[in-house]
């Protein structure tokens, strides 16, 4: 379930192409968004609170936009930017998987209403 959410979240960010963002920058953003979508889904399942994921997404956007000097479009990443993205993706996916495995998985299953 979190993988599907991550893929959909990543695909949703392809809409930035319509705003004029470069293809390379959009692909980079989509890769990172897949991991973040997985993390958001895991955090939601674990906390049962959409507010937590909304606040984290808001803060991520605020920091990203402030780093980009007010520009809403990402610049095309260089090789180092891609390496950073893949490292972040691995870390974020690892945290997401941690949240939905072991005893945490049992807590999630008990809290879900079927």
C-alpha cells in the first residue's frame, strides 16, 4: 500500500512539467516524491493523523522554496544532485519500511478499521 501511494505521489509531481519545469528537474523531483509519498503513507498509517503528514509536507515545501530563492521551479540537478536524491530516497524508504514492519505493523493493524 505504501509503495502504491509513493508511486502515485511521484507521478502527481509530473504536473510540474506543465508549469515549465525542466524534464531533468521534474524527474529528480518525482524520484524524491516517490520516497516521500511512501513515508507520508507510513506516517499516516502509524499515527492515524493526516495533519502530521500535511505539516511535514508544508515544512518540506517551505524549506525547499526558501533554498530555491523564491523560485517555485527546480533547477536541473547536476550529478551531485542526483546522488543526493538517490541517497535521500534510500533513507526515506528505509524509514517508511521501518514504520510499517515488526511491532509497529501490529499497532497499525490494530488501529485500522476494516
